[in-house]
């Protein structure tokens, strides 16, 4: 899905709205509920938060490369595919406590917003590799996991 023309402010607003909606999906749940492995086949809400954070971290690694006109590494070459990357990062993050995952979520998201503030405006006003990568790693991605959490909650936790 391609976005219409956006400026930085509009993109940040879209990103923030999707971020807030994702956070509201699990707001107020107990720590034990956040760590139950039942939202998806094997993931807890904690796992989903860590997963989303991992993709924001990937954005912070790859977006500067895109701005510099460089190619980004392919997940199929580096990891054997995105699913393998997701499995590896999920396993690594399972060792973290919920409070560590939430701290990393906040720190990474803040760094991402700060980075976006520093990017030239021309990266936002038309479809660019930068904007496509940002969209896929952030607000489109948040929406997918927001839906999974809300569907799980509708089934009765």
C-alpha cells in the first residue's frame, strides 16, 4: 500500500496514532497477562512488544543506509529469511523481563522519532525507499499486531 504525499509532520502524526492505538490495545493488562503465550500461536504481548521494538531497531540500522544511497542487507542472505530473523530475535528477547522489554520499547521508539526529526523533508513528500521502509517497519507493522491483540482480547483473554 502506497501512501499519498505526506510531510514530516503528517507522517509523524500517522506514526504516533498507530503507536498509541497499539499501546492502548494492551494498556491496563496485568504483568502476568502480558507474559502469557497465547496472543498468537506462541507469542505473548511481551513478545509482540519486543518484536515491534526489534523492527524499530532495524529501521534505525537501515534507514541511514537508505539515506546514504546504499543497499540494505537482505534478510534471506543474512538470516535465511524474515521468519528466521523474527524467531531469533523472539528467542533472544524472551530472556528479558517485562520491565526490560518496556524500557527498550520506550528508548527505541524515542530514538526513532528523534531520527525521523533529522531526516530531510524530501524523504517524506513522495514515495521513497526511506518512506517505504519506515512504513513497513512502523505504522503498518503496529497495525498488524494491534489487530492480533484486540482479536485475542475479544476471544476473552
